[in-house]
C-alpha cells in the first residue's frame, strides 16, 4: 500500500509529466510509474522500503553536476546512460525537479516536439 506522502509525490510527478505534449504514463513490468514520450522513457518513479524514488533522464554533464549535491545519486542499472535519481524529495526540491523533468522530456522527445516546445516557451 502506498503511503500518503508517496501518493502526493507521485501526483506532483504526474502533473508535471502529463502537462508535456504527447507524454504518457505506463506501469512497467517492475510496477514503476514510467513516463514516456514517443515510446522513450524520460521519468521513472517507484516506491521501496526507503520510500519514494524519482529517476529522470539526463546527460553525463548534468549528471555530474547533480551528483555533487548529496540528495541526488546515479540511478542503478541505467545511471551509466546519464540517469539520476532522488529519494523522498522534499517540498523545496519540486521547482528544481520540474525543470529537470522538462529537460529529461526534451532529451527523449522527437525533434518536432522539441522545436514546438522551445518556440512556445520563448520569452
């Protein structure tokens, strides 16, 4: 059974991810909530004995920057591909996580979606 905190954090992730064009949520074979665009994963969340975890696609440069912050860690199994995780993010983390999730989405999205997203977010 999922804790109330986990449900709230998953709700935050779901709200951020599903606001992005053509993003979809699936439950993968391990029971993780996985968010994809055009068949490519950009965010994976799950729950373990340690609580809620959130993993997102990154590049190696950003991964190295994030790993210098003690709350982030290299995602098991897929970290070698640039994925980064955070365990039980606090309220203060969500603005940064929203930006990181958007970046993860743009890394996975097809060029046409990236172009449209960039054009619609020009200031």
